[in-house]
């Protein structure tokens, strides 16, 4: 614990550091978002020359309008999210919530779990208008939303049940370990957290995902034969090929690998199969195989392990500092545990660091995408992959003219112009 005499000084320093980091994060995000909006708007009137023979002006303008609409909504969410963060921290809402629960609950695990649950519920209610607007207004306006109110309510109910059945016991276990395993609780808790994430990779494909979507075996003989040969040629095995009914929620298309070890399977959205021919689907799958060939998934898991270990170590130290709580507008308990408060405050502080280190991971992700593209071109047809990507860019209304600076900060996938610029010469 910090020397009590130095707490006011450190508390003020924490408040100032948090305020500067929050302001810097907001200004940076605002600047990037406005750059993106202005850049896309300036290039809305004409299809880029490289795509003029394959993308119509109407499709290009739809993508521009969709990107601009998303950007403007993002600015509103940024302002609202910043206000909510300030309310929880420096304005004292989290402290009030904690003290309110402490007045009618005995200090202990139950009270702390109740604090985490109440915080999650309040945040969900606060974010609800944006969630509903994005789904039923913005996505609807551009023809992507297929979700009905009934389906949305069912998804909400199922997610709530999962949170209660899985989330609350996990939260209780973490809080118990924070109080019962000594000074190195953060190391033991990190191990449990990583084990839980690996377990989710195993059980999600067969136990959780089918609760929300239907997965049917791929029944197209030609396509199944193609992808089976591709998998064998590349030295991969999976639990099977499945088609997911993504069209009941959205018109967006995708394909992905899911699972871990023996439970690994290939999943195609039904919207993807409706938009691409067999050769193009083959090329998209080859791209996904490229991620496994270059061990991108394993590298990301290892990176997640390392970063989370650093995060838990930082939390382990900060949770013992009174100024960490008081500097963020929370009065910690002097007699009971403050573990739930530490978790919540850390979760609100951590994204501020992510704002400034995020571009490094985005750059690494774009590098991985280029490598996966190169693998796909070597295994299938670069022309088929480029054709598939263009269809997906068009059908998902992805802009062909993003702001270059915005791309550096946020894009996990390279823009179409960069991907095709590398892909087509390699194919030739």
C-alpha cells in the first residue's frame, strides 16, 4: 500500500494523467473520424480508375454513404461514451453505485459480483439506443439488416442467460482468487482466464454458436469436392464444412475457421455462397488457410497471452494503491474488499492505452492479411480471389477510398486497392 501521507499527491497525479489520456484519446479519435468522413465524401463522385470497369458508380456511392453514416454515428458514440466514462469515474457514479449496494448487502463476494452485474446492466441500457439505431435504422437504410425485433429480443435473452450461467460464476471465481491467493493472485487469475479462453475456443463451435444460428453440412457436391481437395493439398484437416444461416440477421457475407484442435471447422455464411461462385469460394477459403499456414492464429493467441499477463500484473499492483481509486473518483472501502472496483476501473482505463498502441496491432494484422492473400494466390487463382474480394467489398458496401491515415490507425485489413495491387501482379 502507498504511504497514506502521499495519497493526495498521487491521487491528483492519477486524476490529471487520466484526464489528459482521455482528452488525448478523444481528440485523436475525433480527428481520425472527421478525416475519414471528409476523405470519403471528397471521392464520392467518381469510381477510382483501377475499379472503373468492375464497380458501378451507384455501388461506389452507396459504399461512400454507408461509410460516412457509420462515421457520423461513431462520432456520436464517441461523445456519449466519453461522457459515460467521466460519469462513472471522476463524477462519482461508480462510487455511488458501490456504496448503494454496500448499504443493503454484506461485504463479500456476493456484493462484489452484484456490483459487476449492476455495472454491466446499466452500461447495456445506456448503449441500447445506439445498438437499436445501428441495427434497425442505419443497417436497415442500406439494406443490410435482416434481423426482426422478435429475433433481436431472442438473441438478447440468450445472451443474458449465457452471461448469467457463465459470466457470473467466472466473475465470482476471479474475485475469490483476488482475495484468497495472496500477493500473486494476478498470476493465478491470469492462468484461469487464459484457460477459460482456450476452453471457449473448444466449446464455442459445438455448444454456443448453434444456440444462435443453424449450421448445416455443406451439401453442394462440386463446392465440397473443391474445398476438400484444397484442404488436402494444403495439408489441413477440419471437423467438417458447414453453412451458417447468417442471412436471417444480415446481408453481410463472411467465411471463417472456428474452434481449436479437433473441434476446428470451416463455416461459410449462406450469404457468401449466394454471392460467389465455387472457384471464388475456393479462393476465399485458401486465404483463411493462409492464416493457419503462417500460424497467424497461434501468434495472436500468444500475443494475447503476453499482453493479458502484463495487464493482470498492472492490475495486481494498481489494486493495492489507494490513489488508483481516489484519483478516479471512487472511495474505496477501508474495511471490505475492493476487488470489483479495481476490475471496473481498470477496464475503463485500459482502452485509453489501446488507443495509442492499437495502430501497431492494426499494422501487424494488415501484414498477416497480405501473407494470407499471397498464400491463396499460390494455391488457387489470384483472379478468382480478386474477383471474390471485389464482390465482397461491393456487397458489404466497403469504401474503396478510405483515408490513408485512418487506415493506418484502424484497418485490420488492407484497403482493396492495396490488396489487389499486390495480388494481381502475383497472379500474373
